[in-house]
C-alpha cells in the first residue's frame, strides 16, 4: 500500500505523476537554471502510461512493434497492420505488474481486438487501464484525509484500409482519462479534477516478399504518429502535453523451411513534444516569466510543439539526436506454435537513461496463445526500478474455436 503526506497540491501531483512513470527519468535531475551541456534534460509529459509496451510479444523484442507481422496487439503499435491480418478476427489481453520495486500494487491491463470487414478493411479497438494502487492522503499534521486509488485509462478505436496489395493506412481515435487525486485539494490550493482529452494516431504499413538465396521471406516498414491531441490538465490553470510520439521502423522475416522462421525488427522513437529550455538564474521579465538562456519556450500549442521538437534542444543538433530511442528485437518461430524472442532498448542517459534487455517465449495452441516476457535492466540491475518487470498475454483464435 502506498502512502504519502502532501503539504501542497503541486508536490502531490508530482508524486502521483512519478508513480505513473513509464518514460521515467532515471538519470540525474536536470538543473533547469543554466545547467551543463550533456546534463539530464528529459522531456516530461502527462499520461506516460500510454508509452508502456502493453503486450508480451513486443515487450520481449525490446519494445519493437511498428513493422512486425500483424497480430491482435497491432492496435497499440501500428493499427494499419491489421489490414494485413491473416485471421478474420482476433482478441488479446495482457497483464503487466509495473515498477513493483517501488509500488507493490501498480499494474497495467490491456484488452485489444479486431474484425476484418472485408479483404481491404479492418476495424480495431482497445482498452488500456493503469492503476497505481491505494494511496492514503494526509495533511501536514499527519491526519488522514482518506484513501484513493489513482487510475488512468485510454479507450480507442481504429479504421484501417489496404490501399494496394502491399500498403495500408490506419487512423485511430482515442479518449484519455487520468484521475490521480480523486478531486482532493491541498492546503491553499484549488481543487483538482480528472484530466480528460482525446488524441488520434496516423499510421501506415508496407510489406512485400523477398528472396534471399534459396530462402523465401518478406520485409516490412511502418510508421505511427500516435497520441496527437490537446493538452491535459488537472487544474483549470495548468495544462500538460500528452506523449505525442513518432515511431518508424522495419522488419525482415526469413522462412528457413516450412517449420522454422526468423524475424528481426528495429524501431526508432522520437517524442514530438518541446524540449525544456534553460533559464537564467533568478531572472524574470516584466510579466514575471523566467528568461530563457538557451533553447525555445515550450509554452506553445500542440502542433507548433510537434514541429518545434525537431530543433529546440538547448544544446543544439547533438541534443536533438539524443532524443531518439531505439528498439531492436528478434523472434524465432517453430511450426507457428512455439516462439522464442529477445531484444534491447536504448535511451540516451540525458533523456531518461532507460537501457534494458528483454526476452520471452510464446506458445500457440488450437484456440489459445500464451506469451510471456521479462525485462533485464542494463547496468546496475539492483537499483533499477524496472528490474523484474514481466508481462503475461493471452490471445484467442476464434476461427479455430468456431471450427
């Protein structure tokens, strides 16, 4: 059970946000007054649970999924892949205990499915629910103000269409709700509210067959601009960017024979959110705003912020390159029934410093499919909040069930 004392609303919201971390800054804190070149300057957003890998397959492949072969989890990574799904419909559910080294009752649940309307059109839907366990609220004197279970969820639906034999486009709409405080207010602070907003995903997928010597196979490329939508706030005066993200990647699958198949995949991520600038110490303008030393103001709109995110880093082009994260994964499948997966995720130390290896297995039976993944932090394993992170996923093959 989680417990904290809050003297102000700001501190309570900061702690609640930290509890929800997935793009967490594990590097040293950034000194936003001048700072030093190469120091930590991570980009912070609201509802970061949207960036947690929700399924065991991608979770075992270093969080690579934008161009992998279609499955029931495609809604989370690139919904346009669903237009190439071999099955007429599918359903999957995942359970992820999250940051159990910090909080013992925080977890993510994910439910997704799709239906092929015809050979060119597919619709998909998913529900992502994130709970942070039970939190005891107290005042400055330690008196109990009751308890609450902070939670967030996202409900989305997609329409995906195959435009050619090799290319498809997808569009997804998403409603997002974040309730971190249950409407309570700190001393001297205004009451909070549930944060609500909506967002869209725009994505595409291209795949074609290849021949490598005597082996047949296929390759694919995909992109996904996800969570593009208005800011979200918990008070009337303050709004925060949601994690608008650009993901691009590719994959290659080689069929050794009718039983053995290998796939390799690579994803590249870039948050389309403004980078925090650096400020002069103890300096404000006539309106009381802090004076920027390097970088650009991040008090901009969503579209302007997405465009600005490519050229606003205080340390210039070098820091812009640091804002890209990378996922590399591989999968071996035997007889379309048994899979072994592994991967690696890398994020620059100044932008979050998440680095970890992943591994997992999958088993496909007539109706049910079971997938499991495990995360192994790189570096100092004993101090990483991500250590011992595992995911368990279940898929259902309704076509075989019907037969």
